[in-house]
C-alpha cells in the first residue's frame, strides 16, 4: 500500500474513534507522571517553586479556556451539512471557508490540543507534556490528512485555493472573514456542555494524581481524610449537578432548541 493511501486509511480509522482515543492518550500520561521526576525542570527555580506553581496553573487554565472558547465559537457558528460538523464518517455538502475556517483549516483539533495542553501544563511535568504532545501530533496529523484528502476529492479547485491561503493548524487572524451565522449561546450549551464537564473532570483527576504522588514521593505518610476534600472536588461536584440539570433541560424541554440550520 502506498504511503499516501496508508496515511488516509489510518486517518479514517482514527477519525471514527476520535472521541475515545484521546481518553487512551490521557491514560498514557498517568504512568509518565508516576515514573518520571516532576522536579527535573523545577530545579532552576529553587526557592521560587510556589510562584512557579501558581504561574503554571494560570497558564494551564488560560490554555484550556482558549481551547473551550475556540470550540464554542466553531460549533456555534458552523452550519449543518458542512465540513467540520461530521461525526462518524467524512461528510461535507459544503466547504467552510468563512468564520473561523477563514483563519485556520482545523479549528476543532487546534481547540482540542489547547484544552489538553492546559491539562498537561497543570501536571507540571515536562515529560508528560512533551510525550503526550508528540502522540497528539501524530494522531491529529493522520486525521487531518484523511479529512483533507476527502475534501480535495469533493471540492477540487475550491479546496486547493482555500488550502493555499489558510493554514492548517496555526491561525492567521488577519484573514478572518465573518460568516453568515452569528454566535448561538443555546447551540454552545447544547453541544459543548459535555466537553466542558470532561475538561473539569480531567483537571480534577490530574489534581488528585499530583496530590497523591506528592505525598507518596516527598512525605511518605498516609494522607489525613480531610486532606482529600480538595477544592477541585467541590468544583467537580457543582459541575456535576449543573451537567445533570442541562441534560434534563436538553432532553425534556425546548429551551435549548435552535434553528435547523445549526443542527
């Protein structure tokens, strides 16, 4: 099989399971966090580790927030039947070339990486960040290759002209062209509440994993019961109640309904 065909075949396979594979990649980070030295890049900041921890936490949250905002804008301003809204297989009746797609060809994959990059920075482990980032790059590269092969076959010269101007992964903001669809808060809530919750859930897991590793590695004693009630747990509990409320509203009321063009 030619290399191009191999890339496209593996990309289509990864595309179908792109909702589950990131979870496996996240699990890959766990043994890296356990067996690598978290202080390798903090030795340069002896005496300033508390400050570094605060700075990295802020950077992590800003990265993930930027990814969530990018996802929110993308899914809320992209019409039905266009590239970027397909789920199980490659489907595109129209080619998106305006809105966020006028500055970057794969905004959702960029957004996903920003979310995960934030979580990785939050772990404060440079090896986890580097290794998982490389795995993500290989993973998304195959999917983007398969998607663009499909779009090229569907739209030909229109796709080529768009791809020649708009970068694949790093946005070129001066190219921005406003699309016809305005931002819909209802669409954002309906489509993205699970993504927001899963992000908070992953941050909570990372927080507790760091907490346990810190005590086992540096203190070597059993953690008191009260110490397990960390702020991240309270935030997750509140978000869980909110998740249940939104789920009930979505499936049992019409409050979050929007026009058919968005769905």
